[in-house]
């Protein structure tokens, strides 16, 4: 009965959120630190980000921190992303998750964006030739997740944000929180809610926001003085994810000892609603096929509110479709596995985004 009541509450919350929570596209240019919206991993990118309810392990830090509570023991994950191919931007991410005690898991990830070398230009030297600089964007995410019962898990993480160019820096922090609920026969139905990127405003600082002027004192003597430009704070692009998923097992088998379900073939259907605070809301759908939990194929599609399938009206670089595949190989008899993951996300004005990840589950 308790499971039924909570399921009803979650469904009502989903419907209510779709109706009343809306992004404001007119505010899109007012947010900063938009790199924290990028999913640095691979498997969930292949879903199109639709797996808020079903994501588990370290990758859950990017979607719904509550899913990290289902880490088996220890996870190590390395990921490389060719972001918007043609822009020469790459993203490298490393992270680990470690189970502590019977029900807790701690995790940490570091994401770094590389823009390459950019020519320094000035008003008198618009063509450059006086050197280069390299912008640096880094996110450090530290989180904790816990299973509270067989059905409910939750988590909380803090994200440290750092942005810098040659002479200007901005630093801040944000919080993520999430909850996951599992129900149905053999835990086939999952619901997930996560609130992301909630934190105080950030402000640029450094020599780049100051300028030197020639002033004159009361005696008529001239001198140089430094003044600061007026710099406004900027808000973080917070969002709310609400998702659900359902597992279809083909010819399932139940272990008489552990009561766990297994099947050679599994198909998972997932959906997600994203309420963005600064841009258009999004609807995501995804599908994954798994063969013996060793080979996985997945795909997803992202719909923007008010633009739907019309890519010319989209305000993001992505056109909608995403695809991915995974291969997992067992290493030894203790459950250790090695995983290789790939995903591709289509874009409108670039040649897409490629993601490659390697995962070691100890």
C-alpha cells in the first residue's frame, strides 16, 4: 500500500510539473556557467538524457545522484568527448564511486574543457600576433548517495565551478539533489526526480575587468590610476528532471536463492521531462536493448517545447537524435567487469558530438 501511494504521488508530481514549471527562453542569455549543463559521460548521452529514473553508478551524478546508490562496490570511469566536432573543443572527465558501509556510496568526478590556443587580439592588433591564451573550464563534483529501503534511494552532491581566461576568472558552487523510487514486479518500474545546479550567483574578477586612466590631482599633477568596470553577477542554469522507466524482460528467470530476475534479453523504455530555468523545457524519450547485460544498444530523442520536430526553431545546438552502444566483459569470478561505451549526438551546425568512455567495475 505504501508503494502504491508513493507511485501515485510521483505521477501527480510529474503531471503537475509539466503544467506549471516552465523555462523562460527570453532569459537564456542571462545565465552563466552553461558548461555545467553538459553531460560529460557516455551511456546516458546515448539515451538522449532520458534515463533519469534508471541511471545507476557514477554516471548518475550527471542525471540523478540517487542512482549512484546502486554502485556494486567500486567504479572507475574515464571519458573523452569531441564536443561539437569542428569547434576543436574537447572534454575529458575522470571519476570514481566507492561503496561505504551497507547502503552508502561516495563519488567524485572532475570535468575539464579544452578549447585549444586562441590568439590574443587588441584594438590596435585585431589580427593578433602577440601570443595566445587557453580558456579553462573545470567542474569538480563530490556527492553521496544512500539506499533508504528496497524501493527508495536519495543523494546530494556539491559542484565546484571554475572558469578562467588569460586575465579573468569566475568561481562558484552549486548543489544537486535527487530521489529514486523502484516498484512493480521484479522492480521493473522506476521513477526519478532530480534538482540540479542550485547555488549562489557568480561574478567575473581579475585584471581583465579593470582599466587604467590618466587622472589629475588638485595641484595639476597627472598620474595613472586603475578603476574597475561594473560587472554584474550571473545566475546558474538550474533545472528539474522528472523521469520514469520500465524494463521489459524476454523469457525472464528468477534465482530461487536471491530472488533476483535475469534474462538474456531486456528492453528498457524511458522518458524524462526537463524544466529549465533559463531556456525552453525539454521532453526526452529513450530506448535500450541489452543482451545478457554484455551488449547494449540505445537511442534517444530530445524535443524542445514550442519547437518540437522543427530543428530550425531550436535554441540549442542539438537536433534531437542520439545513439549509443556498450560492451561489458567479465574479469574474474568476483563480478569485476570492463566496459567500453560509445555515443553520438547529432547537432544542427556542427558535425555532432562523439563520446567514448571506459569503465572498470571492481
